[in-house]
C-alpha cells in the first residue's frame, strides 16, 4: 500500500504504529477512531463553507447578477465574513421562550445532517463506518431533523413559528414516505443496506435500472431539504420566516448551515444510490480519484437542485401535499412492486437491464395516461363556473 | 459489529461539539445588552395578540397517521429487500401482497378524502 | 461483559415507571405515553432474551418488529380517540370522561 | 468495568431519569420530549444487544413517527395545557404503591431466577441478522402469517383512526 494509492490508510497505519510504541492498544484504537470521526465530520462542515459561496455564485448567475465578488478573489472569503458577522451578533433569546429546548434545536438540526456523513463511502475502503443497515440509518437520522424543527417552532412561543413548524413537519413526514419507498429500490437491486456494498454492486449504475425511482428520490429529497419549489417551511409572505423566526445570530446561522449542508448531502446520496458513488476509471487504484468522482457526481445533483430552485416558483401547500400523496407515493409503490417482481424473474439473466427499463417505461406510460384522463375530467369540471360573491358598497 | 456503533457514538458526540463551538464563541464575542422590548416575542412584527396555542386542524394528525403506517412498513420491507436473493418467487409475492395491502391503506384514505388539505 | 440480569432490571424499572404513568396521570395522552414506556420495556426483554438465550434463532427480533407494529397501531387509534373525545367534551382528562361509567 | 458496562449504566440511568421526568412533568410537550430521550436510550440498549437493525427502526419509528404523532395530538387538544391543572389524578397514591410493589416484586423474582447471570454467547461473524430476519419474515414455515397480519393490523388501525379522528360532516 503506497502513499499515492491510498494516503489515508497509509497515514492511519503510520499513526497506529507511532502511537503503539508508547500507548496501550485500546487507547491507540480509540485515538485512531477519534481522528477518523473528526476527519469525516469536518469534511462536510469545511465543504459547506465553500458550498455557500458556490451556491450564491450560481444563484447569482441564474439571475444575471455577479454574486459575491468583494471579499477575497472571486468573493471566496465572503462566507468567512458572514460567519464573523453572525458570531458577533447579539444572541437574543425571547423572554417567553422555552430556553433549553430553544437552544438545543439548532444544534440538533446540524447534528442530524452531519450524522449522514458517518456512512458515506468516499472511495474503496474509505468510509466512516460501513454499517450493515446504512440506508435505514440515513432515514432514521433524518427524523432528528424533523424533531429539531418541531422543537424550534414550539419553544419560540410564537404563533407563526409554531404554525411554520407544523407545516414544515407535515411536509417533511409526507415526503419521507415516497423517499423511504424509493430507497427500497436500490436496496432491492443491491441486495444490501450497506453503503459500501451499494456502490460496489453498481456495475451498471442504478439510474439505468430505475430511472423513475431516481427522479422520485431527487424530488422528495428536495422537499426534505425544503428548497424551492417546496420551501413552504420559510414562506416569508405567509408565515413570517417559519420555525426560525425568533432565532438570531449564530443559532439562525446554524439552521442555514444545516440546510446548505443537507442540500449537498442529498446530491451525494443521489450519486451513491443511483450514479455509482465513487466508481469511475482508475478509482480502484488511486483512491483519491474516487473521492473526486463522488464529489463531482454529488455536485451534479446539487447543481440540479439549484437549477430547480432558480427556475420554479413556490407551490401552494395543498398542491404540494396532493402532489406527494396522490402522485409520488402511488408511483413509488408501483415502481417498487414492478422492480421486485421483474428483478426476481429476470435478475440473474442478461435480460435484467432491458426488462427493468421496459418496466419503468410502462409504469411511466400508465401514469401519463392516468394523468391525462384525470386532468381532462378536471378541466371539464372547471369549465362550469361557480357563482362568485360580488362586492357591494356598504 | 459493535465497533461500527462505537464509531457512530463518537460521531454523535463530535457532531454535537461542532455546532456548539460557534455558539460558545459567540458568547464571548457578541454583545449582550438585553432589555424587555428586545426580549419580547417578535411574532410577525406586530404585538402578540391572544394565546400562542392556537388550535390546529386535525389534518396534520391525519398526515402523521398515514406516515406512521408507511414508516412501520419499512421496518418489515427493508429486511425483505436485503434477503431478496435467497427468496423464492412465492416469498417475493408475499412481500408484494404486503405492499398492496398498504397501497389499500392509501387508496382508502384517498377515497375518503382524508388526503385533502382543506 | 453485561450479565442478562442488568437488562431485566432496567426493563422492570422502565415497566414500573410506565405503569405509574398509566395509573396516575390525568391526561389521556400522558397515559398513552406511559403505555409506550411499558411496550419499550417489553421490547428490551424480548431482545435481551433473544441475544442471551437463542441468538441462533432470529424469532426474537421478528417479534420485536411485531411489537413495533402493535405499538404504532395502539398509538394511532388511541390518539385518534383522544382527539375525538376532546372535540366533543373539550377535555382530555381521563377521569372526567365518564360517559360509560354507569 | 468495561466500556460496554459503563455505556449500559449511563444509558439506563438516562432512560430511567427521563422516564421519571416524563411521568411527573406538568407540561405535556416536555413530557413528550423526555419520552423521546428515553426512546433514544432504548435504541442505544438495542445497539448494546447487537440488534443494530432494531435500534435504527426504533429511532425511525418511535422518534420519527410515534413521538411526532404524540406532539401533534398534544397541540390538537390544547385546552388542558392552558388550564395547567394537576398532572395526576386523585388515586395517584395507590398508583405509586402499586408501581413500587410491582417493581420490587419483579426485581426479587428476577434475582431468584438461576439463568439470570448467564453471559451472552458470541454471535458468529458470518450471520447477518437483517438477512435472516428478512428470510424468516416471509418464509412459510416461520413468520409469514404474523407478517401479513401485521399489514392488515396497520390497515385496520389506519381505517379506525381515520373514522374516529376526522370531524363528521355537518348535516345540512
């Protein structure tokens, strides 16, 4: 194992040997694990500083602006300036707030996103820890995010924050249903919940075997992050700023950092589940290349999220929930059933790819026909005008 | 097996320290001049009217209910998906039956109009 | 290593706390929370017995999953009843809901 | 004392403490939050018992769904919170006695059982419990009937809860 092929394992072995000289073995294991944790966790956090700059730059380009360009070259230091600003702001805790819950909520929201990175496979052999229930772990960690929103909204002692929290939670739990059901498709195709196995079994990227599932996953993930067009969580015109109305300074900043990090994390998860993770030419020999591939694929997913964000307007809450329950959830269930049966029958044959693709196509066709049929019926209903109340002078 | 979870345990601790650091730092750097008006609830920029505990509509509960049912479903179906290779076609169809019964849940709610927001 | 008795003692303590909550609390939702504690104590016992006595047979885990499903069903229906009662009587205090007492 | 024992003792202290806080808090949202801490502690206990799958499901189902449902229900029945009445009913003395008796009885019973100090046999590294669980759940000579019944139970619970919780349409 040379340094160029696998620098992290090389360094880890070197540190183990170095510490093993004068420390008992249990301590060495502990320190190496601790270092691993710190590297994995700070990777996400350091990356988010760069991402905030990137997001602002790209969003500006979409809107025909320049974006941050004063602090540092290309405005690269803008985020640091923002962090300094947020830290030096006064931290106001409202008198009537439930203090402990109020303070824990923003921390919990960052922790919930950061915890996902513990099971992200960066390259062959480079993974925080390869849990055998990795996929379900990701889903479970997400529930802490929901909890943090509920805690923030309730503890603020503010009608609009509570209302915003309730709406947000209704949105998040609704979109978690199609997400969980679609996550079962890659698990089914990989026959494992381990993240490493998931990537290793993608000789053919799963996006080719389950294209519609991939799209459903991306859409429901965008809703989970609460990005436009699903940003009802902070619909300024309707519920002030939503659940974090009462937060100031760094605590407000933590909610935002969590959102940015989450947006990129779903890009990475999309890459792992459907785009083959770190797989690419030469990634087996030079592991650093695997990380580069993963980040590029993750940035691709992230770019799509930003693209959607700058293109679509916010949708109304009833439309959003109807879209989830009456379109995404039935579709994902149908896809799961279709994939399970076809993969069992044709899984080991050469026909796996064409048959699954044909199955996806037919599901798409049936959905399209059903949609056409219902929308025609709806337009007919709408043609019959209802009597509107007429404004009269008092 | 337990090694993996020790990693997760340390990860939780470290992940809690990271967001805690800037907050603690802000304690030392940021000004602290509280006064009653500043500590008042912001709400929507107006003075608070009435009770914070507004009555919520039951629809929130209904969505949570449907979500709960599908959440439990995953507890049953994820192991089924993991063991997929070893299952005969018959066992796969049992899992499909399970999914169809749950789809029945969704259809029932749909038909009863329980999925409507208003 | 942890002996089996530790888990059983923990479960006994948790079950008793839940029992106290169910018997003593006034609010119907708090009573349901007590029931949740009791179900969790049962689950600890099931999984501990699986791990210590029959680790080769996965039945213990299967039944723990069943307990999850039962707990979910119980909470769903129980809370729905509480909400329904609240809508009619404007109270969720269990000892004020006495329509079926006589 | 090994690391596992330390983790176990800390977690069980946390579980029992938050369970105690849960049954004594006046504010129901606080009670629900303490319930969540206790449920998370139970997930840690599952990890110690090497049932990682159950631990994850515990977090997903209990914290992600059941606790949220509880908090929603508390908000929907807010009348009691603003009134801030006594958290316990008139018979709470009896309840306390009964619970304490029950606890001591159980502890004495467990103490007398001979198998109680047995140690956990090592799980073989080859077995993947999730895989076995999945096979057993749909295998005809294992748990396929409970598996299907569980889905019917969930369907029945959902229908029942919907019928009960939804407001009846106003008769015109």
